[in-house]
């Protein structure tokens, strides 16, 4: 964690990023508790989550384009202020109108804007890191730190919210969300102060030539994400993974643990705590060091996605809490290691001048299946047991394994001989004209 201690702007960015996402996830836990545990309305819950995910998805690539037009500290502050304002509106609406005739609409609208505020921050990691750090080694360490710590929002959001709901009632999750929003506001303020001390905290990453509109930037990012074979292949794998992972975390896991096994949100929080512990332990465990020493990046990536698939299969068949926690830890470790390896390599390959917009479009493509996953999961939950649905989704996870194993372009980009800005060298006709 030396890299955090030595760079106050980066530490502030991590604080606001983790806190804002944790606030959003705490609100999601409250909504899950209200519709699932208190009123047994899984169809309404899936509808709200699908709508929120849809708007969250739409604004991710737009954020990648907008962030090139607004000074970075100001852009981040605007996004955080929007999230905090929407949380206040949401809490007031819950206090005054909970359970009324139009409750579903009243709850959905501020949740949508809170999700948009979170989406505006999601594609910024590459731009922030390349602004604050110089040199391949420092950038790689920063990116690994960000990806390892970013998953803490699962630990701080759903897990802590679950425990607080069981101890103090549903409104405790909203109090926790307020606390995280306060931390995000503080982080945004500190980031702006720290970034202003840098030489060019909001300068564009590289010379992009004449200025263009954000719509043109958006189109350019999608063109690059589509025509670069490696990006297209990795996005395809991530689409398949995200198709069932988000519904699993917010619909299937609570349904299995609460409705099928008879546990409460406390046990849901415990499983998600183990998921977060798996993330933390995976960064420093002897097993991870052994894999790094003995496997190439490509084969390590393949191993991690196989472990993730196996953990999903196990979760669909087990019922004892200890085994559910164990499989949750495996999922967290495997997913985190897969993300760190893939995204650190992408950071190495994408030219710095195109990272912001390509990251926004990539995150959009990676999460494009999430709303469809919520809708399909809601439909399947009416006709299938939740454990069966998890087993079906685990089978779908085999396709990314086969895709990664058979993709020659992805295998080549993981080779140690690949140089910085590899995509520009492989596709000069795209990066020179787009």
C-alpha cells in the first residue's frame, strides 16, 4: 500500500470511488430487503434492478466521452454531488411515501439517478492513473491496487448493510449509504485539492489532434472497441460473465440463502463478506504467488476463469453455510485475479491517448448483458428453483472458458514480448485515422 501513502490524489480517488459505489450498493440492499424479505415480491425487485442497470449502462460510455471535455477534478466532483443529492431525495421519498400507491415509481426514479452518478465514475480509472503516475511499473502497480481495493465496495456495501439491517432494521442500510456518501464527498474534495498540485491534473491523455464533440468521441471509442480483435474478444467473455454475475449477487444469492435455506440477511452478508475476503487474500496468498511463478499470464487467466465456473457449480449444489461461504471466497478470489490480469494487460496495450474513451466503451460492453440478465432471472425465478438457475448460469460460464482457450489474438497479447501501445502497433490504420 506504499503507492497509496505516497500519492494523496490517488488515495482520495480510491476513497471517493469505493465510497460512492458502496453507497449505491447499500441502497440496493435496502431495496432487496424491502421487496424480497419483507414483501416477497421478486418480480418487482428484478424490474427495479433491470431499469436501474439499463440507465447505468447507457451512461458508462457517455461518461468516457464527457470526461475528455471537462477538467477531471470538476467532473468527479459533479458526479459525486449528483449521487449525494439523489440519495437525499430517495431518503425523503422513503420517509414520506413508503408503501403508497406509486411506491415503485417513487423508489425507481432517484435510484436511477444515483446509479447514473455511480456510472459516471466507472470509466475514469485509466485516465486518473495515467494522469497521476508516470512509468509502466508505477502505472501497473496503481492499476492492480485500484482493482484489488475497488472490490471492497462489495464488502462495505452489501455485507455491512446486511448486518446492520438484521441488527437495527431496514433503514439502517440508508444511514450507512449516507455515511458512504459523506466519505465520497470528502474524497472528491481532497482529490480536487491534491490534483491541483499536479502539473496537469485535468489535461487530456496525449495529443488527440483537433478537438471533436463528445458524440464523435463516443462513436470513435465504439469503433476501436469493435475493430480491435483483442478488445472484442475480452468484451465478449465479460458480457457472458456479467450476464449472470450481477443477477447472482443481488437476486439469486439472497433468494437461495433466505428463501430456500431459511437463513436471513445476516447470513447473506456473511457469504458476501467471504467473497470480499477472497478478494483481499487473493492479492497476497502463497497460491497466487505460485501461479505467477509457474504459469504464464494467459494460462493464469484461464485458470482463474475455470475456478470461477467451478465455484458457481458448487454453490448451486451446496446448502451448508460454511460451504457456501467457502465457495463465495473462491468466487471473489478468482474474479478479482481475472480482472487484475486482464485489465492490467489492457492498460499496457491501449495507447494512453485513447484509454479514457476505450475504457468507457469497454465497460459498457462488459455490462451490456446485466439488464437482460436481471429480466431473464426474474422470469426464470417464476418457473425454476433458484439453485437450478445458478447451475444453468454456471454452465453458461463454460463458454468464456472455451472462448479464451481458442482465441489466438488474446493469447498473443498476453505474451511477455508485447510492448507498450501494442494496439497502435497492431492496428495503425485504426489509431491514426480514428
